[in-house]
C-alpha cells in the first residue's frame, strides 16, 4: 500500500513541478490552462471508460495528457513526435513503468495530433486526441466560419455553409 501511495504522490509531484511548470513558457494556446484542460479531460474520459467496463489506468491517462504538448519547448513544428521522444527519455517514468508501458505512453502522446492520417494506436491515444480538442459547438463552427469569411470573400452564403460543413466533417467525422 505504501508503494502505491508513493507512486501516486511522487509521480504527481514530479508531473506538477517538472512537466506542468514548463507549460508556463509555451504559447497562449499551450499554457498551463491548456495543460489543466487536457489532463482533466483525459482523467474524466478514462473514468467514463472505466464505468463502461474498459480496462483503463487513470495515472497513465493523466501522464499522457501531461506530456502531450511537452515537445513544444523545442518549437511547434513536430511537437507531438518530440513530446513522445521526451517520454521515452524520461528517467522518472522509467522508475515507475516497464519499457512496454513507456512505449505505449510515448505512442499515445505522439498520436494526439488532430492532423494524424491514422487512428491512434491505443485507447490512451484516443483519449488524449479527444481531450486535446475544445469541441464546443461555438469553437467547432466559429473558427472555420471566420476563416472562410476572411479568405473566401467571393463565395455565396450556401458555399460558405458547405465549406464549413465539409471542414467539420473531415476534422471531426
């Protein structure tokens, strides 16, 4: 029991002081508020899956959420892959998890990108991919509407509606 408590406490303290603190140096879209948004969503989605009988580990869901944008410290381009590399190199995670689990966490972190051309490789990749998206109806539709109105000024109203519909359908299914 003491090992489990130490595991949870030590890992949470590490994530809070080492990983989360880095997000204060990132851009406004990937700051500590975003960290909190994604990690909370990851844990909540994992809880929902557990309630439905899925075998999901809340700690791993949290870790995947915590590391998902960590690679931004090296720049936005390719940050998902860079974040995954940080997971593989992380000495603290290696104290708590075996090589196979670390690899799965790394793949899930890499799979969070909305630009993936493949389905995430694990349930944790799916969790973080969904958790990373702010899918409020307002944001889902307002961003492509605003973009279309500013970039495609010659389109008719119906063409704008069709364009937004196609964008949302392709991005969110």
